[in-house]
């Protein structure tokens, strides 16, 4: 997704600060928000992997619900 967004930015000749601001780039806002959410999910999974297997931490109240849901699905899939 990052490569696709960057190719679109270069084709449009937009500045990075304008293109990657979903408030200024309505055409790609959904993709930008999805990319940001996926980066957050990846960071969360990496933190869990670094913490080690078997050390499950419950979701905190500050995590967005979609991350909590994603973590529950990951736990079910990977058998945690």
C-alpha cells in the first residue's frame, strides 16, 4: 500500500505534507487512514512478539476497538 500511495503522490506531483494529509487529500484519505491503522496493528503485533510467547496482555482501555478486535482474532488464529 505504501508503494502505491507513493507512486500516486509522485504521479500527482504533490508535496509529501499535502499528499499524506487525509484532510487535504480526499481522493486517497481512506487509503491513508488504512495505511496508518495497519502500521499501528503491525507495531502492536511486533510488541507482542517481542514480549514473548505465553505472556498475553489484556487490551487496555486506550487502544482503539478495532485493534482490540484484531488482537482477539490474531489470538484465535495463532492459538494464544
